[in-house]
C-alpha cells in the first residue's frame, strides 16, 4: 500500500529533513584525514538529539549506529568504527532523522583531501543522476520514468547503477512502498500522486554494477573493487517539480 501524506505529516518530515541536511553539512565540515567514522557518527547522533530529532537508523533492523559510512569500494551500510579516513578516500554518509514519528533520509559522498579525477567525476555524475531522475518525479508520471532517467544518465557517463539496492517510500515507516529502483523502463510502474514522499538514492559504481555483502552482515561492496558513490534526498511529489526536503 502506498500512502499519501497529510500537510501536517509533510511539515514534520520537513523538520526531520532540515535536521538531516544540517547533519550532512556538519559532517562535511569535519571530514579530514585521520578522523574515524565512529567520531563522525557521534557528531551526527549528538546533533540530531540536540535538534529535537531521533536517529532513524539506530535500531532499525538491529543497525547499531546513527549514520552509515561507506568508504571507497563500499557502496552503502558501512558501520562506523575505528577506521581512520585517509587522504584520497571518498566516503558516503547516509543519515536519517525522525521528528513526530516521521522520517527523512539523505546521503552524500564526500572527498577526503585530494581525490583522483575519476573519483571526482563519479561523485558529480552520481549527484547529477539524482537531479536527472527527479525531473520526472511529478504527479501523473510513472515511477519508472525516474528510474529510467537515472540509469540513462549514469550509463551515458560510462558508470553503472547498483541493482540490488533501491530507493523507497518514506514516512511513518522508514522504508515504505514503493521501491524506487535506479534502473528500469520509462512509462512503467505506479503512477505518482501529489504528496507521496520518496527517498530517491542512486548508488553508482565506476565499474560493474554487482555488489556483495561483507561478513559483518551490513556493509555492501562492489564485487570488482571499483569505487562507488551515493546521493540521496527525500522528496515530496507535487503537480510540478518535487520539493526536496533534505537539501
Ligand atoms: N538509507 C538507508 C536505506 O535506505 C538506510 C539504511 S538504515 C539501516 O536503506 F539501518 F538499515 F542501515
Ligand atoms: Co534511503
């Protein structure tokens, strides 16, 4: 079942979205060689709580932290720990916050110090693919229009989109229907309706799209060891262009 949100629910989601975007800015400012992902996690948790929110991820399906921190060939769901960031790494940070029982979710990939031109390009293409996709996130269009246009843009730049992990509806539950793949056919899937809320989140690999899960039960990595980037926002479907509540 796909639910449409009330105006009051959307207001709460916007408050959660504001906290999420501020956390991502705080993390960006603190990313430097030598800091551990656990320290970044602590910053995020403290900030969310201080702001009147609740970390969405902590305890979700048993996940142990506030952020996911995924480095280089790690795609998503990296667990914060004592690993120190190194010059030239790229790190994807994913974070969710909950206000009044409503969630918002977003992710960015950041550079640590000086990164390779290829890594720079990967980050840019991943971000742009989100914006290419959500041009079609308009009431009356179909879900596949978003998916297709993300994939088309990414592949036109020579990269690949992960198939095994997808975006999702979001609201009172963190993961709601529908699934929002970053690949597929235009003109198929459910019809988008005003005030549906979606987390659109392309995960893009430099090499092949296949991923595998580490023995920690969480971290996904690229099968071929190539770099991966992630860009996500929570959006509200409108009659015109969607509202992005985590920018
Ligand atoms: N943003 C991630 C997702 O949509 C959230 C992972 S939360 C976790 O899948 F707790 F399950 F890791
Ligand atoms: Co998500």
